């Protein structure tokens, strides 16, 4: 049995969702319904549910802020949200289930079915809330949260010239010339960045297309960034890069 806590600042919201779950999801046991996010945090730590159904837009504390306070807890999250489709795609991209309000029964049961397959197979893609929060910030805002060993720096995405893999770490180069070192992988950052602007040209590099100065065909093909840096381009990415630059 999947143990769940339902969190929504509107009493009608949690009561309606509880009824839908009780009538359509026999494998889910609702431990608590909560309208106060502070109380919700206490109950999560005390009851240790498998999943929380979490509203995002709450006046006292947003769903994102709540997650930030329990990011040390391995837990699954299903958002209940009225956010626009862009945000919803971001959540989906990051392996987070979601339910658009008003909640449709078929979507609820599908989300629970996917959740059932995840229970007992905890991994960072699904339950590392710290990583999830960073990805959501990247997909739904114009700032990127860059985590180092000792701090988190919030960077305007438009200021990023390119990123470079360094084993399991990432170096982020800004147009100001500043270099930031992060404990996150290049793959994680690639998932946060806007694919219309950022492009992976090589296994070790993601670039901001806005700061490409020119493409050099010789020596296997490479680009020159506006700051003068040369970055290799994979053979299989060359034509796609040229097409993207032509349409940019």
C-alpha cells in the first residue's frame, strides 16, 4: 500500500482529491490531508509517506519552498497544479508527475500507476529533491542555481557563455570572464537549460548559441566563442549546429 499525504491550502482541494483517490486508487492510503504547509512538513517527517500530492501555489509557503525544507527526505512528489503547459513540461522532463486542476480521474490513476513502479526503487532522478529543485528553477525561471561545495550562486542564464564537463563536476563560464565550479554534472545542467538557446556540441561542452562568433571547418570543425575560446564540435553534431545557428 502506497502511503500518501495530500497538501493544498484550499480545503476543497484536498477533500476533492482525497475522494478521488479513495474511489479510484485502491492501492493508495491517504494518511493525512493538510492545508497548512508548516504542519505538512511536520507530518512528513513524522509519518514518512511514500508520496506527497503537493499544490504549488500556496500563499503561506509555495510548494517549491516546502520541498526545499524537506530536500533531505527521499520522497516521491506528484504536483497538483494550475501552472501553464511550459511549467508542466518542465516537471515531466524531470521525472516528476503532475495533475492539472481540475483533476481528471484517468490522469490521476495513470500517475498512481507510474508511481507504483517507482516505489522501492529510490534513485536521484525521482527522489533527490535538492536536484529536483535546481532543475525546476532552471526550467521555470531565467536564473540557474549553481551549487558548489560551500554555496549556491544564482546566475542569469543569459550570462552563461558555455559549460564544460570536468569528470562528475561542471565548469560554467560566464560572459564576464568568471568561471564557476559546480558539483553537478553537465548532464544535469543540460536538462535545466533552455534547448532553444543552449546546444551540446561535444560530449564535454554545452554552449550558448548567442555567443558563437564563427564556425571553423578545418581541424575536424570547431567554433570560436565571442570571448575567443575554441570549442570542438562532434562530427555528428556539426550539421545540426549549423542549422541551429542559421535559424537562431
